[in-house]
């Protein structure tokens, strides 16, 4: 009887200690949180975590509003992540080195993405995820290759050798350091962009032209963070550059038919025989001239006075 009462009391105490509507199972033990200014920031994750991850929107009834710097760095078995609505910032290298991370969902609430937040992930390393464009290769020649990387409506990376950057219509955010030290000479930014991260255009020494899809008043409303002095270059408002076009495809030559192959074979055989015959003729002895022919040649060579 006493044992039964003890179990009931223990159950009651556990029920009263847990917050209403929150169970122990809903608070993943593999995540570490830090309370910052009244909201939670995810600051760490157990590196051994594998599979898909849905980050909770709150902890103990307090909203989660940020993913901290290097929070998931080198969680190599993480395959996908869903960031909840309400998160506004993703820190530097937050998911860097997550070499199996191939899918990421970023909510519209995110207004800031840090340096290399998704660098060296499976998503980043897959060429199929990159938009193509004209870039300078190591020989300083323009080639058609990887140009820009988007996750949803966020531009998160670019190729340093990119010649001209045409940001896609509908893009909402340009992440920090996206064009850092880029060789771009011109950039086209659609009116849909509302935020440009820190140092997104730092070191763009060749950037001379900025095309913006909105008017001057709309540009003033774009949240442009520090380190983007290059965007003070000459602007053309309400105009966008067209998307770069890939090189023209070479016309495919028709595959040779059986008749073509036979003709080619006979031509090769004929050429070979002709070469052999020509070589044999070169070794044949030359005919000696007849006596009459010699006399005729001698008569032709005598001076006219002698002939008379």
C-alpha cells in the first residue's frame, strides 16, 4: 500500500514540475540553448546526431529566434534541417562542414545569414544546386560555370571569379560576404531584395555599375549592413540586367551510316594502294634512249652554222 502511494506521489510531483503542454520528449537533448535578451539561441548540437532535424520553435514556452555561430559546425551526419518560423538570424558557419546536409528550409522570418553559414555542406558542394554564369577561371579566361547559390529566396554564396552578377527575381536576402573579394564589374539587384548582409560586397574593386529594379525611394528602404561601400557605385534604377546566356551549343554531326563507313574504308584502301604503286615505280629502271633518238637530239644541239 505504501509503495503504491509513493508511486502516485512521485507521478504527481513530475506532472507539476513539467510545464503545461510541454513534455520531456519535445525538448531534444541534443541541442544546447542560450538565453539572449529574453529569447533562445541554439548554440550547439551533439556532433553524432544523424538524419533529419526540425529545430523547435520554442523552448519552455520561450521562442527560439537565432541559430548561433558554428552551432551545427561539422555535424557530418545531419542530412536535412528545418528552421522554424520566428528565427531571424543564422550565424557565421552555423552549418559549415555538415558534409551530408543536402536540404535546408529557411523561413521568411530570417533577415540575416552570416559568413559561410552553409559552406562545405552537401547542398553547397552539389554543382546542380548552383545557378550557372560566366566566370573567370584560373587562366583568366571566361568560362561557363558555377555562379550563384540560393537556398529558397536567399542568396548565400557566389563564385569569386564571377564577371557580372544578376540576382534572381524574387530573392529576398543576400547573405553576409556573398560577393566578398569578387571580380564582378556589375551587379543587378531586384526590387524584391529587402536585406543585404555584412561585407556582402566588400573587396569588389572592379564593381562600377549597380542596377536596381526599384526606384531610389525603394532602395533607401533596403537594409544594407556595414561593409558594403562598393554599392555606392553608379546606380541605374528601375532597370535590371538580363540573365547571362550559356554558350551556343555546337550542332551535332550525324552519326556515320554503314554506307559512309564502307566508302571511307575503300578510300583508305585506295589511298594506300596508290602510295605503294608510286613507291614501286620509283625503283623501276629507266629505259635507255635509242640510237636514232640520240642522233636527233645531237642534231638539235648543233649550232645553226654547222647545220648549213
